[in-house]
């Protein structure tokens, strides 16, 4: 039961693994499909006077349409999926190691 609770807690924290548009560097922004140097600079300039709470807020910037917003959302979902896979694997290995240690100590 503890393992299940731990996995749910882990999955809940992974949402924060995606790129934060409000704080991402120019280079991080440029890693998103469809965002080059100029668009990254536009995002950085926009967020100086505005708060970006979601990818949809990018539509307020001239030249940002549905395609770029979709790319940002897709990029963030891919980031979450990759981080989920890695962290779930790491947590699973950690729990298995603890289980093996306890089993070994009981068998002695």
C-alpha cells in the first residue's frame, strides 16, 4: 500500500517537470519546435510586463498562433512523460532495494 501511495505522490509532483514559460531561459524556449531566437526573445519581452500562466497566454503575442501553442503543450507533455518514466523507474528501483534489504535482514 505504501508503494502505491508513494507512486501517486510522485506522479502528482511531475507536473512541474515541464518548461515554465514564465522563467525559462532563451535556450530552453528555443528547444521547443517552432520557437527560434526571435520568438524566444518575444516571450521574454512579453513576460516582463505580463504573467504567463499557460501556453494559451502566448496567443497574446503577435505571431503566436495555435500551431506554436500546440507545440508548447506537446513539448511539455513529452517532458512530463519522460520525467515520469525516469522517476517512476528510479523510485521503483529504490523501493525494490529497500524491500530486498528488509527481506535479507529477515532471512538472517
